[in-house]
């Protein structure tokens, strides 16, 4: 090791150029590293969305969900298969085991779905199969609004053909979804009375439209030297041609479409609504491609929107950004950069305070920018981004990056003061401490290797965290062995003469600490009983801290103030779109009027994957936390209390944080999600209601709801099979006649000769005639004899109700009980409470299962405990190799439990809960707290090799290593302090990790300085037990010396 170090001390240009190479590569890599909220992680989730217009949830379950479940269940590697059946829509979410390749899983699902073409209903409109990709989530929502004089159809055209087309050309944009638009459609509005008068049915009209609208290539012919293409031009070219198309004709007569229907140039049925601050709008949801830089893409989209604003200004069209993830990500990135810089500055101030030497401080401080910039190069090489994981890793490790340089330069400084020349002091000081520094750094790397390879979904997120910390500390180790000794040999000097007053004051304080510690260590090591008494006292402190663990609450992720929240409103099933819109707009207006600090509100009714017009979301965007005196959580609590009375009127109100993964991702946002499964729907509904009531009585839950909602009004038309058979009416004719009138299915298309776009042509009824479906007046069906039979004579009409949503999992019906947490209630506590309540009120034969964040928390904590155990084992192995002993590593690792005292104490004092970030902090402590013990034991071993006794070696090692231990600990604590204080936006999530680390460092350092010497002396006594003194040898006295 010494020869390696001497190379860089002698060849200063070699050391300098190597360091400069790291810095240059890092600086050139900086612009190439993207900025994102989450790491780019592949989750093996595949979703299938099937649209079957007009089908009720029960029909979707029987005709769509069950065949898909049967087909997909035979696939290997499926962890969970869930289906959600709504009106006209079935959503299938397949969660594969993490080992399954996501792209292959999508292809396998496509193959299975392709084999179902002959089984699924022919009237299915679309099947959408896609992989869930956290790197390709919606990043922005834009609202397009215009004056009332502009028709919805024209506004939709602008959204589709102008805005969407321009935004999709932005590099990095994957897709743009239009919500709330009403596209152009051609409606053939039939009159049932005129149909009956002419002996026709809707099926006849549909067949006529399809047969009269056909354009096919007929082939080619040769005429002389020319080859001609023959085309049949039978497509409709105008609405008049549609009206003139014959349905039936004969000698001297013809019944045309216009005789029994009105051809209208209309719009699609309105099934959604969007508005910005109360003004109707069309929403465009922008989704980026996987791996694209969120901030860069968002900035490019904003530039495109600025161009569009100028282009559409003469039409008074406004473009408003209603949701934008980029500002939060960008601000969080800059805030973490500030935390990193402030932490580094505080660490450097601490070093200067201890060394009081500008040159030594400068040399130590160089390790910070060098390590951080070089780490950026490795981030680029590994394909990582600046995200919450990598930036958290850099901000927390800022105190670590200067540690190795501190220890090395402090030892070099000590040798300089002993009179050695600079070159020799740099060589000897670095070589003397090199193995100890190497062991401490490898211990930290060993701790984060299990984190980087942790199982579960959370392990995928923390991979980049563990790798980033490991790379950063390894770079700092390289700097401390190359650049630090080289500069120390050339720049460090021993100062003689009187120091300035502040330096003398600091030195007196440090000398006083040295004196107190020397006396304390001497007292503790005085005898066996003082050692044993001190050790027992430390054990009592440790055991007492275990009692604190019961007072700490668990949660998956800390709540963050992102300046965004959503108020979810659900009206009774069957509520019309118009009434839902009216109610929700009044709530949004109330929020805008009463809540200060609101930037905008965005209302969305219907739309998305579910299309339920009785549900809506109000997105509330607040000004940044620095511009208001209240938190986002205060607004959420106010909204719950304000609109609680609406529950008595049949409304359901839930207030949630905005899902950063996109609100239509298929994942529920509620903190509590508890599944109940059974094929007996009545018992399942009752069990769900009983559990919800039990949860309400505890007062620890808010927004209590379930995925089951009954009371969906429906018209049930049952064929009278006997009457139908007697009259010769096939049941299929009844069904097709009803569907043709009610479903508004596309029957053909129309190509506009002006804009050349293709539009759907649909059979419809007027609003007055639609009501005749409930009485069957004027409706007929064709019998086998080609005669028309009144529909009322072959069917029975009843009004009924049915479920609006049917969930299934593991091929069994399921209801999920949902809730958010009351203030002060942690997720771990709530999960345990719900499970206890379920055991009391839910029958034992109904399957019970925790899901959502609570399930992920339980799973993640289990994996983290495994990572913790593996980290401890790896640290022991590294220390055993370092000290060539199986006992001394135990001496060092005894400091690990004492870190728990401060970690738990820090959480209790700060009022924070133990989250996954806190658990990572505990794992991080396992590597950090060994640093101090390694320095102490390593130097004690050196002194013992020089011939000192165990006590004398400890008395020499303790005071000598006291200052570097205090200096490195203080540097780490102050380096992490900005993160722990959560001063930056979004800092609430990062703070628990820093709190755990700071608390653990404080207690472990104090106790390590006393307990490790005690344990070291115990183990040395066991290795070399003190033997009884032999009797004194006989002294031969000469006769002359006798008295």
C-alpha cells in the first residue's frame, strides 16, 4: 500500500491529471444526465382495456372478463390477476413476478388475447394492451378553452388537428390523450313510426347504409399501351347522398334513407366534461416516452404551447397548463443541490474549526467537488438520471466524502508536528492509516450492496441509491490515497508562533475535551469492576432504547407537500353527466372562493378508462409552500370537514394527494386498501359494509368507501320465448333490433371530400324516441315470415338495478374497502387495526387480504431487514479480513446496537415515523458507525505491536483518535443537517433518513469512545488471560553482606 501511495506523492502530475480526468469527464457528463422524479424502473405490469359499448358490468364480467382470465391464467410468472368490470369497459391488470421480462410479458399477453378473437363478442370496439412504465407516465395536462361562440366540435378539431399534432412532434413526447372533446359524427336519426309505416326495421337501415357505401379496387385492365386501374367509386361524398340512398326499391317506388330518418352533421355524444377555473375546456394529457428527461420534455412542450398561443390568438383560444410535474421535479432538484452545497460548506467549516489550517482545510475540501463531479460521470455511464434516489444519495453522502480525506490529513498533520519532513509525513501518515480508511470505506460499500440488490418493487427504486453512494465513497477513497497525500506533501506546513485568539479558544476547548476524555477513559479502564459497571450501564441504555421502538409508528412513505391535491366526488349511480357537472363545478367554485393561495382548479368529469359520468375529480393547484402559511395537508383536512355534510345527500367525497404516476394508471391512491373475496356477492357486500362501519367507529379513518356501488338503474328486456317462437321471431332479431336503436354503434363511415378526414356514421334516435325504449311503443321486429311484429308482444320490460362495478381477483369476485388516514395515524398502525377489525366482523370463509401501500410496506420492511442482516455479515467479513482476526471485528461491531439508541431517539424527538427511508438510514448507520471503532481499534493494535500493554495501548489510542473521530462525525452530521431540517420543497420525504443517521451517529460516537475500549480489553484478556504471579525467587546473599 505504501509503495502505491508513494507513486502519487513523488509523481504529482500523475495524481493531478488523474483527478482532473475525473472532473473533466464529470463536467462533460452533467448536461447528458436527465432530470426526473423517479428512477427509470421496469415494472412487470401489463394492463388490458376492453371496450364493449352498451354492456352492463355483469355482461362485461361474463362475456369479457372470464374468458380473458381463463386464457391468461395459464401463463407462467403471474403474481396477481385483477379485473375491473364497468359499464362498457373491462380493465385487466396483470402483475408478473419481478423476474419476468416486461416486454416479453406484453408480447405473451398479446398472443393470448389474439387467440380470443373467436370467443369475445364481435361488437367489441377496442382492445388496448400496454405495459405499465413509470418512466413513461403523464407529465403535463393542458386545457384548451375558447369563447362560447366556438362550437365544441370546432374546439375539438383544434385540439386534435392543431394542438395535439404539434405537441406530439416534440422530441420525448410519447402520446397525447384528448379528454372532453366531441368529434364530428354523422347521425342517421331514424323515426320508429316512419319505419313501421314502411315495414322496415333498424337492421334494414343499417344494411342499406353499409351496402350503398362501398369503394373497392376492381383490379386493372390493359388498353393499348396503357395499364388502367379500375376502382368502384361507391362511397358517399355528401350528406345528401346518404339521405338519397335507397333502403328498398321496386318498380316505380323507392324508400330512401331521408324518408325514414334525418341525416345530421352532428357531434359525438358528450360523455365527459373538463373546465379550468370554471371555464369549459378540452384537456390534453401529455405522456413522455420511457427514459426521456421529464424537465427537458416539459420545457419543449411549453415552448410549443407558446407558439400555438400566438397561432390561435386571433380565435381567442386559450391554452392553460393545469398540471405540470416538471416544476416540482426541477425545484426539488435545485433544492437538493442547495442542501448538498450547504452540507458541504458546513462540513468544511467543521474541518477548519478542528484543524484551523487553511491549507489542510483546502486539501480536505477538494475531496467534495471531485467526488461529486466524478460520480456524475458514473451516473451517465450507468444510464442513471438525477432523480429523488440519486440526489438523496449524493446529499446524504456529502459528509462521507470528506471523511477519508480528513482522517488521512489529520494523521499526516500529526506526523508533521512530530518533526518529520513533509514528504515523509505524507508517506508515513497515509500508509499508517490506509488500511483503516480502506476498511471503513469498504464497510460502507458492503452496507449498500444489499440495498442495491434488495428484492421487491422497492428494491428496484433503491438500486440507484445504493450504487450512487457506493461509487461516491469509492471515488473519495481514491482521492484520499492520491490527491490528498500529494498535496499534503507540498502544501502543508507546521505553523510556529502564536495563533489568533479564536484558534487559541478552539484549541483550549479541544484540549479540555481531550483532558476529560483521557480521565474518563482512565477511570473506566482502572479495574475489572469499573469496566463491568460501565458496560452494564451502557447495556441498560441500549435495552431502554428498545422500549422506544414501541412508541415509533411505521409508514410506507412520508407525506410531502407537492402543492397539489385532488377532491374526488362520486354522486349516486345513474346520475347524469349534466347534473354531476353542475354539482362539481359548484364545489370547485367554493374551493376557489374560500381557500387562499390557489393557482388554479381543474375539473374533470367522466373520461379516462372508466368513463363513469357520476364521478369527477377536482384538481387543486396551490402556490409553492414558501408563499403560504399553511400546508397542503391543512387544505386536505379543511376540504374533508367542509364537504362532510354532502354525504347525507348521497355524495361521496375523498381528498387525496395527486398521483404522480398518473391518475388513470389503474392503481388506487388510498392509504388503506383491504380486499375481501367470495363468489357469494350478497355476503361479500354485507361483510364490506360491516367492515366500513367498524372502521368509522374507530375515528382513525377518513374517506371510507369501497369499490362496490349498487343501484345502477337499468332497463331489463327479457324475451318471451314462447311468444317469440309462436310468432316466428328469433331472439337474435330482438337483440340486434334493440342494440341498433340503443347502442349508437357505428354502421359505416363517411369521408369528407374537403378535409379528407373519415368520420363515423351512426344510427341514433331522437331524445323523445329514446324514451320509447322503456315502453316499446312504435317498435317492431321482423319475424321469419318477413312480417313485422310489435316488439312489445315478444318481450317483457322491467326496470331494475345492478352493480356499477364488479371487481375480480384470482378468478373470484372481490370488493376492496378503501380509506385514508386521520391526522396522526400511521400506516403501520392502520394496517394492523383493519386486520383486527376484519377478523371480528368478516366471516372466516371470506378471503381477507391487505393490498396497496400497506402490503408494499410490509413486504419492503421484510426485504430491508434481510438487507440489514446481510450488511452486518458483510461488514464482519471485511473487518475480519482487515484485522486478520475473528474477535476484533466483534469488538468494532458492538458499536452497531448503540446506533439504534440515537436513531429511535431522533425519530421520537422530531415526531417522525419510521418509513422506508428511515429503514435505509438504519442500514446506512451499520456502515457509518464502524468508522470510529475501526480507527480506535486499528491504532490500539499498532501500539500493542510496539510492546505496550492493553491498557496503555488503549490510553494512547483513545486520545490520539478522539479528534479525527469527532471531526468526521461532526462533518457527517452537519453535512446531513440540511436534509434533516427539510427546508427544501419535498424535503419531508428525505428528512427521516437523515434524522435516523444523525441520531445514530451522536449516540454511537459517545458510547463507542467508552464501550469499545472496554470490550477490547475484555477480548484481549480472554485471548491472553493473566496468569498468577509466580512466588519470588530466592535471593542468594553473600556472607560478606550478611549482618
